[in-house]
């Protein structure tokens, strides 16, 4: 898979299904904790800084952001979970929006769940994974920030995520760094296989 970085653009920030774009393309959603590095991941995969804005404040994404990736597929960035400063009511509203997108959108072919490789998965991470499995949504686990861990310890950390999430044998987990672009080719391969 080759992506022309100049052909990547945000289509819309949507809050309801009436606003979802009709592109005719397959969609890959992105889910993860507020500070896991989703924007950096999008920018790394698309080969262009600034496609997705990186915020210094976690919990800033409060919409479903649709990105046309070189007319090949659409990335859909869903609001980050596990950010305590949102009110309970707000979190419930987002939860409904995310759930209705993930379970009802036929264009959505797989969900990339991003988890910080440096730490064991949180309860929110486990809940999200279980949710995806319950609804039989294909999941690709991306273990972010792998550049912050010694190479010799990466497999050990991957093992912790695999065990804590109780990954099924067919589930893919890829250690990834938005800085060094480690395993970018594997990410492309997985996306290409789903779309």
C-alpha cells in the first residue's frame, strides 16, 4: 500500500449519523485512550504531519473525525476514552455516539485499538476490546510508543497486553512507533487486508 500524503484530508467532524459522509470507501476506525497517540498514528500512517491535530490537552476530540486517505479508505477517529475530566453525562453521550457508529456502520471494516505499550492495558482498554469482540468487530491492536522501550523488552510488553486483553489467536498486535515508523509496513498490510 502506497499513500500519497498530499491526497489526505479531513472530510468532516460528525456528531450524528446524519452527518456521516457517503464516500463509497471502506472505513477503519481508531479507538484508544485520550493520550495514547491516535493523532500521531494517523499522521505517521498518512505520511504527513498535521493531518490530525495533536493536542497537548487529552480528551479534546469530541466528534467522529473522518479522514479520506488518498481515496483508498477512510480513517475514523473516535473520541478518546478514559479521560476523567469529562462529566458523566458527556461521557455517556460520547459512549452512545461511538457505540452507534461502531455497531451500525456497514462501511466500517475493522477497528484499530491503540494501547500504550509502556503500560498494562487499563480497565477502559479491556472494556473496549471486549466490546469490539462482543459485536464481532475485527480488531487490530497497535501498541504505541514502542520507541520508548528497549528493543529487548518489546516482546515482554506485547505479552502483557496479549495476556491482559485475553487476545484471541486470530487477533493481530503490532508494536508501533510514530517517531521511528517501526512496523509501518505491517500496519499498511493489515489495513490493506481489511479494505
